[in-house]
């Protein structure tokens, strides 16, 4: 399941084209639940791309620098040691 929240979002649809309307203070939150597939791969020459997909083929791609990936790996290792989630 993909949940998408858009804040202060308004666009103009004119003859099939989408155009930003209003100030540039828009933001979005995306959540993907019930992930069926996850993978990591190189992205360019300096980043790692994490790709997550659910059973409905909704997909989220996240590009991270290696330092952020290492921090995530450390946090997951810590969770694995301390959290009942991994039991």
C-alpha cells in the first residue's frame, strides 16, 4: 500500500500539461507498506540506490550517500540485537 501526503499542493492542468501554481512551499511524505521486494544497487559513481516495491508494483527509490547507508546498517544491526522484531 502506497500512502502519499502532499502539503500546500496545487497544480494547473492545461491541455495535458501540469504546471506548478502558487508558492514553492510544497512538501510530500510517501510511505510504502507491505514491501514485497527490496534491493540496493549503485547509483552513479557516488551513491547507493535503495528500491522498494509492494505487491501492487508501487515503487519507491531512495538515493543515499555511502555514509548514510553505513549509518542505516549500524542502526539495523543494533535493532537486530535489541528488538523483539528480529526474534
